[in-house]
C-alpha cells in the first residue's frame, strides 16, 4: 500500500503543480487583457468621434462581455454619443463614469472619478502661443526693463 501511495504521489504532484501554474497564468493573461482594454479607452477618450475611440469601446464590450453593468454602461455611452443633439458634457461624464467603474472592478481602487476627470484631455489649458514665449535672454531683459 505504501508503494502505491508513493507512486501516485510522485505522478500526481507534478500534475497538480502544473494545473495550478496553468490556472495562475490564465488569470494573469485575462487581467492583462482587461488592463489593456481600459488603458486604450483612457488613451482615446478625448476624441470620441475617432476610429480609435470606437475601436477601444468595442474592445471593452468584447473583453467585459460577462459583466452586465459594464455592457449597459457601454450601451448608454453609445446612445449619448449618437444622440441627435449631442451634449459634450454628458458624453464626457458618461466616459468618466465608465472608466471609473472599469477601474474599480479591476483593481485600480485608488483612482477616483475626480482623478479621471482632471486627466481628461479637454480640461488641459491650451499651450502658449509661440509669440508669447521668450526665446532668448535679451527678450527677458527687455521685458524686465519695460515693466
């Protein structure tokens, strides 16, 4: 009986270890795919008329097909974007809400809607015009003298 247990243990131990490693790898791949989909949506969120944004939204739909709440939020976002009277603020809020929900469900717990909203591309200030930028030390000195 001892020999049978030893033989079974010797044969089954590597099999169990292999199955555990395979399952852990599968979970890691799924997590990476979800993270990539969220990253793509965040990257293209500022230009929701672009092909890349639509593609990233489709990627979210496919990647999170098992999550009914996410699918409903994506559907709502499509309705807001394709509305006959588009409202940019409403569209922005829907995008931020979807990204927030995706982040919360996928391990980015420290990220808030405020953080996402502040990082929204349209909220950035426009860069200075070239004529406003002082190009050399002489320009800076002349500015100080004239002030």
